C-alpha cells in the first residue's frame, strides 16, 4: 500500500550518519577512547530503532539482522575520531564552534528522518490504525538513541532540558498520521521530515523551551 522503500532507505542512511556523528562528538568531548566514541556513536544512531523493534516485537531487532546501519554508524564514528585525533587543535578553535552548529543541523535532520522511519516500520507490520503506537514508535526511534547516549555519558538527557526537541518529533508524527491518506506516501515522508527539521531549527534559533520550574 505504501510505496516508500527508496525514500525510507535514504532517510535511514541520513539519520544514521547524523546521529552517529553527534554521539561520537559527545564521546570526543568527554575524552573517551576510540571504543567509547564508537559505542556512543552506535547507540545514538541505532538505540532508538532497537527500542522501537523491542516494542513492536521484532526479534531480534533489525540492527542485529542487517548489519549495514551498524557498520555505517561505526565508520562515521571512526572517521570523526580520526579527524580530531590528528587535528586535536580543532577542538580548541573557532572551527569547532562552526562544526557544532553544523551538528545541530545534522541532528535535526536525523530527528526528522527517524521519526518517519519509525512510523513506517510499525505501519509495515500492519499497525496502520493504532495512532498512539505510531506516534510513540516514531518518537522513540527519533529520540531514544540520544537518551541512551546521554545516560552512557553521565549527562542529563538532552531531550529533557534543552530547546524543544521531542515536541518537534511529536508534531511531525501527528502530521504524518493524519495526512497519510491525503498526501502521496513519498511526498508525505519528505514533508514530515521537513516539518520536524524546521520546527527544531526554529526552536534552536529562538531558544524555545517547554516550561520549567526555576529555583536556586
């Protein structure tokens, strides 16, 4: 019913590279060795998808069946480690600030891509009318890896404290679900990813945050 395979694969590749790079960068900033950097890169890229598969009853999770994305995450992490290992001064230069701004963009792209692929996975299993499940797996695919990454790196999960993040995924998931019978599948995936990306970047630009309790 849904002819989305080509775009789905492209979004999965983009999301994997984006999230693996962001996870590896956290490991580098935390002064982890190459193994730690790789682990953070892999769990950031694949942790959300693994959690999604467990929720959906996919055994074993797809990351253990199709190693392509795991290898892609490892390669992305290793390349980033090697770049900074042989150019350590980049960590102290203005170039790092530019790179981290670029990483915010990549992370937003990954957020949109994985929101879509998470929903697609559930729909491919026949859960086309379970709206709550579809929203949940879309969001957990998009933000689950980042939560695991932050726990592994001994940080308060980014998604719980910074600019609107999970809500961007939520907005995209709701859009996807309620327009899936109106907009052609290929266009719907692209529009959804763009909506997630745009809402995330707007939140970063204007420092939009959910309400917090501030106290000394």
